[in-house]
C-alpha cells in the first residue's frame, strides 16, 4: 500500500474524534471521552499489525514489534502523542504516532524483520491542556513529576487530578516512575509537524532537530473586592481584572526587552459575571528563550511584575534547554541524506526523555502554513510521505 494512502486512512479514522465542528479544531484532552477513543484506536491499530500493546506506570501506551526485553539497549522507539490543545490542529502529535505505525506496517508488508525491537509510544497529556503541566506523561514516567505534585493538580473545571484519574479506572496512587519502561528505550526518535516557518524558508520537506529552547509555565492569582458593576464608584474599586490587563501588556514588554517570548494564553475570572466586579483572576504564563540565561532573567522580571500587581508567581513546570544526541543525529543525518538541522521553541516528550539521558532525536515535517496549535495547522501529502519514508529508513538503518 502507498505510504501516504495508509497514513491518510489512519488520519481519517480519527478525524471526527474530539473535532469541534464550529472551529474545525480538536479538543482532545487527557482522561476525556475523546482521549479514551484515541487510546482504543491506538491499541486496536497496533494489535492489527501484530504488535504487543501495554501501558507503563505513568499510563502512557506502548506498542512493540519484537521482544523489548531481549536486547533493550538496542531497541528503537518512535511515537509522539494524540492529545491536543483547545481547538488544536490535526497533526500536532497524531502525525508522529500514525507515521510510526504506517512505517512499521510498510516494513511488515515488505517482509523486513528488525534485529532489535521497535516500539511506538503514545504519551498521555503532552499538551497539558487539562491540568496545566506540559508533557505530563513523560514527566511522570521519568519521575520528574511526583505523586505529591499530581495530587495538587486540578483541571479546568476545578476537579482534582486524582479524582479525574480514578473516574477513568486508573489508581492515581500507582502512577510514577517506571524503570522497566525506561530501560526498554534504547533510543527514541519523535517525528512531529514543524511549529514554525524554518522548513518553509529552507524549502525542505523534513528537518532534524538540534535542541529545544528552555521554557517554563507559571501561574498567578490576583485578588480584589467583588462588588456591583453599576453602583461602585470607579475610584473606589479594587478590580483585579484591571490589574490582570496591565499584567498581560507588561508581560509582552518584558519579553521583548529580554529577546524572549512570553504568552498569557489562559485567564479565568471569578465570578465571571457581566455586571459584577471580579473577585479573582487566575492567569497562566508560558515563557521561552533561546538560552537559559535569558529565560532566568525573564522569570525574575515576571516574579517582580506579579508581586507589584498583588500576586505571587507559582512555577508549574520548567524545562531546561535540551540538546539532542549528537551521535544519534549524526546517524540519522547520514540515513536521511543530511536534512537541514533546526532548533525549536516548542516542548516535546522527546525533550523530557533526552534530559534524562536517553539517546533522543526529533524529525520535523514541513507545515506549509507555519501555524500550529490552531485549526490552520497543515501538512501536504508529499511531505507526510517523506516523513513516513524517513522513519522507514531510520528503522532499517538502526535495527538491521
């Protein structure tokens, strides 16, 4: 079967799961019905290929072609995630998972037999859309996020993480680092849609990642005095939403001054009534920079900004600059005829694994819109086929 036709079929099978018919985007959040359907799809698709499917202690899914315990140091793992940001695109995450399954299917049809096991991972809650912590599945897997931290998380409806997970049939107290699962990852290669314009500018269908910018997520709450919108004098108001507006505007100015990027993309107002002065405003901040010093200075600035406006900055997650394996990149560059090497400001599960000493690499597929985390995210069939072909070459080259 043509590689692109197979990938088209897999994308079509999940096209309606979590789709917002109004925006055309996807709402695929961890431990929701959409997430459950995607996990069932992953398991069924892998099992139809004859792969062995299971979950680790962090509730990430794994599908194995071959025995992962025979020579684990030589195993090759591919994959990504299936969840999304609110109204996200169709390719961020799924392209990596489905391309990996497509590549394995092609090799099985060709009669190829890998000398070491090949795995496909579906990491849960990579986007952090529900609980505010990005790459949660890989962070729990590696022990970077503890049960104590998990027990403090709440979702967008104010429901504690432990209650959400329990309702899905998983015991949250059993979630944690999984040494056996980690020992099975000889090397990890994540294919992902590019979230930017570099490959467009380079006229290249695929690229190889050099490093991930350091980035962090923070939150703060600004409190005020709730009151009637129609009877309270302006000069007598203690309106936290006005202070929140200053926070958002000044955040951008601070980022520009530090040659960095910062976004306040989520705000929750209480009580959120049109005729009431707000009592509280909760803000979530995402900041990134090309080097650690810039990010550290920006964090100091944001802490001071929050305090000046009556809040306290809470660190939800901090990901250091992650440099991918030079030796693995060299091998991939040779196998793929030296694609362009680019850096990325976006975080990925591959970055978490790399920061814990696992030989890791990333491949990017060109996005003709340059837009991601949006329904406008896109990929053309020829570039997607180039991505699957790249994974086929990687599997052949690293497991023969």
